């Protein structure tokens, strides 16, 4: 397995919006990974009013 970390810096967002934003961010990340046919096990999202990130566990094929 491999790990992908994707982080975005943002302007200050109101803290009360973060739960909804992070939910949408996770859904978008999963959708885009599926569209790109990138196999993954799970996506975890993290965020503060100035940063958002997702960590994705990717499936990798065994080395020959």
C-alpha cells in the first residue's frame, strides 16, 4: 500500500462551516479518484480554518 497526502491552504474560513466543507471534500476526493481509476482503500480528511487535507491509502500492485 502507498499513502497519498493532498493538502490545500486557504484563506480563513469560519470554523462553523468546516464540518460541511470537509464532508464535501471527502466525497469529491473519492469521486475523482474513482473517475481516474485510482484504486484506494479509504480516504480520511482533516482540516482547520486555514488548511484542508486528505490522506488516501492506495492499493499498489506487487512488484514482479
